[in-house]
C-alpha cells in the first residue's frame, strides 16, 4: 500500500448529513371552523336564527344546523326528494353539535327542540279521549272473543263445525301517544314508535356519546350493539324494516319506511374516542358536524330582543303536510336542478380521489345529503312565503344550489375539522401516531426497529408490518428517520436511525 494512504471501512465513513426534520408533525392541530353561510337561508329565517342564538347565548351555527335537523325530521316521510327515477331520499339528517360543556350546545339545541315538544303536546291534546276509546274497543273485542269461544265450545260438544273467529274478536293494537321525537328509546321502543308514527321521528340526545354507549345494553341476546347500530344505520335511509322475532307475535313487525333523524351534542375529545373510533360501519359518515369556535371571555348577555316569529306554528305546518296512503310524496328535481346535481356528483368524485379513511366514507354520502338538504331548504322557503302559498311540488335549482353551497362551503370543512387525523390517509395517520410515541420515550431512542416496535407492550400500537413500514417511510420523507446500515448475520436489520433533532426535541 503506498505511503500516505489509509484504509477506511464503511463504519469509519463520515455520517451523511441529515435534512431538516418537520417536528410539527407530532402536533395535533385543529383546523379553524368555516363561517356559517347564513345567506343560504331565507331572510326571515336568518333573523330568527340570529335572535334565537342571541337568546341562547350560543353560536348561531348550533341553532341554524339544529333548525335543519328538526325541520327535516318534522317533514319526515311526508316528502322525499328525487333527482331522477330510482334515486330518492327522505329529508332527515343526522347532526352532531361539537363543543365543550360551556359552548352553549344544549341551550341552542333547545331553541329548536323546545317548540317541537310544544307541538307534540298539542298533537296529544285528545290523549285521554283516545285512551277511553282504546279501552272500550279492547273490552268489546274481549267480549266478542268470549262469545265466540263459547260458540266454538258448544259446536265441538255437539259435533258441529266450529264458527270462524270474527274480526271483532281481535283486540286493537297497543295505543301510543303521537310523537315527533324521542330522547332515549331502546331499539325495540324505537321500532314501536316508528310503527305508531309512520311519518318518521327525531332522536334528540343532549350527549350522543351516551346514546352510542347504550347500544347493546338491552339487546345482548339479539346481536347486542351491532344489531343496534344496524337499526340506526337503516333508520337514516327510510327503507322497509321487517322483524319476525317470536316476541313480535304472529304479525311480526313491518315498517314500510323506517325513518329517524338524529340531533345531539358531543365534546371534542369524546368525538374522537367514541364516534370516530372503531371500525368504519358508516355511522360517523352519516352525520353532519358543526363545531364553531366559542368566543373567549365572559358569555355575551342576551339583548332581550324577542323572536321575530314562533317556531312551533311553522313546525305544525310541516307536520300537517299530507301523506296519501301512508306513502311519501316524491318531489322530483327540475331539469336544471338535476343537471346541477349531476355536476356536483362529479365534484364529489374529485374530492374522493384526495380523501381516505372515515373522511372518504363521509364524502361518499354528500350526494345523498344534498338531496335531503334540498328538500329542507325548499320547505324553509315555503314557510317564509306569504300565507296561502302552496307547498313545494318539485325541487328547484335554487334549492339544490343552497344545499350544495351549505355542504361545500360549510359541512366539508367542518367535517375536516371534526375528523382531524381521521380524515388523513392511513399511512399519514400512523406516521403521526408513531411520531408522538417517539417523543414520549425516555430516553429518546437513536435507533428504531420495526419488528420490535410491533411486539412491544408499550409500543406505538401499530401491529401490522406493512402499516408500520408505511409509517416509517412517511417519517423518512419528513426527515425524522432513515434506514440504518446495521446488519445481523449478513442480513440488513429492520432498523431506522432517528434524526438527532428529534432525539433532542423539547
């Protein structure tokens, strides 16, 4: 070897410089909320929403979105929207009002559910008379049955053919109060309420987490929580629901249009840990989310200005929409409205290309949400029109534009804000999860081993080899890690060197 030369091994080679690491990856930032597009509502409703929000001391978002949910459920099965033959939806929506306990969710929601309760009380003003009629009819049926049973007994005794059971011997079905909403029904009770109230109903929960936690509590022997979730998933669609369980008797339980809207509140941390957690069965994708900022400091004192009009009479008009033969009246889209809707579907497809996970499932529901909201906006326009104006007999282009605008400009960015990391592709979600785990380690690790991390009891919780590999590749692209040159037995180990800045980060 010539003088002046020294042999260097690979281990002696200087370490390649590291790129800058994006340490913001581990931060969990919440996107800002979009402004509420009040201009999409009829002017009379804008004044009502602003006054109601003022009286509740709450953001107008909760009131406006709550109004959409209550109006849609009150219309229920009386009117469905259809852009073209073969595609139709009921106007019910599921709404989650996200906010801290002091955000004013409950007072705001009460501005729209309180008048609905008043309407229900009015609908049951004849309850005592109906009870007397029911008891009379039931006792009459018992007497007819007793007489028929006596005749059968006598006929058999004399060797004669027994008489057929008369229709008058059948007792009337269980009597229920007329309802427009319920706060805590079991699935069995919700089914019975649907049979007694074919127009559809609203499930109103102050906290949606309690509703989800109760699923399966009373039905462990019949599928538990999975069966409960399936019921509520179907209740969003308005399709036929049939049950042939023994306890349903000979008639079974047949509901031509199982239709429920849902309205409730949820705290931000519980949104992530309960509603957005677990498998994607479509429940989270069926909600519209509203999560406005809560103004800092002392809550604003209500101005004392009264509402421009009462909500209950408006809800009564929606509830009195005729439902011929117990079937929905289908409101078809005008030709222009159908064209606009079709263009919007193309835009939704483009959104899907950039979405993943729960957010992708949610985006897929946008066309159906558009149909539902178009029906609601059309009827809000009707309620604001002069007295004597007939109810809508079709869905106009204007109603579709409003529905699309509400979703594109408000609901979509709100969903991104609500879903947070759940709206990200799986590899990016796992990379953020792994990054936060790395920063929690004491002492920080200089080298990561993919296989070891998957097996550690207190590891990052990513047990799939392809997923942890994809997460490490994401971190490598952001400068957090890079493949190590370490080998074991001549074979490269699944080791990754950690950026010094990550190891030293505060």
